[in-house]
């Protein structure tokens, strides 16, 4: 486990993720973040999609090392900040090398709680807000 994270999930790579040089194409990393984020929301936050949606307002990626064809990828997710209608998620992607993990990529998304019926941002539902705060020990 990478320090500071409590949630980890394996991200399966697909042959189409790789370029001619045998490493994951830079555009695919946001898909890896999305896969990890979806697992986090489903397993930990238990977001109620019927009640409220989420839109991504901003995404950041820092590429540190390439992810290669035969690497096993682990994705870590944590809630870093919560506001009234938005929250930040941070990500770390790692690859296994022997008995240790190497950090390959870090990133962040700004997520906005969004009411699609009203077509506007809305307060984060209390149940999900409480789970985010509790799971990642935010004050």
C-alpha cells in the first residue's frame, strides 16, 4: 500500500492502451483514473446515481514513469478536499516490480455534484459527504 491511501484497486490494461513503444499512451491515463474513481464511488462512497450526478470540472496528470506492456497496475484513490458542491480526488498509479511498487503517475480531479434534472450544481448529498469525510479522515 502506498502511504496516505486507504483505497486501492487493480486496473486491467488492454492491448489498445499501448503505443508502438510498448507503454501506455498518455490519453489512457484519464480512463485509468475513471476506472479507479468508479470503483471507489461504488465500493466506498456508494454514490446514489439516481439521486445525484457528478461532473468532472478539472483533471490533472503528472507522468513520472511509463507503464509498460507487462506491468500490473494498481490505482489508489482518496478524497483530498470537500466543499459544498465540489470535492477533489487524488490518484496514484503504480506498477509492481518484484516485491515493491513503483509510482508511475499521480493526478487529481475536481468533481462537482450535479443535479441533471435541474441542470445545475448541487450540494453533495449528506450520506456520500459523510462517507468521504470518514473514510479518508478529513476534518
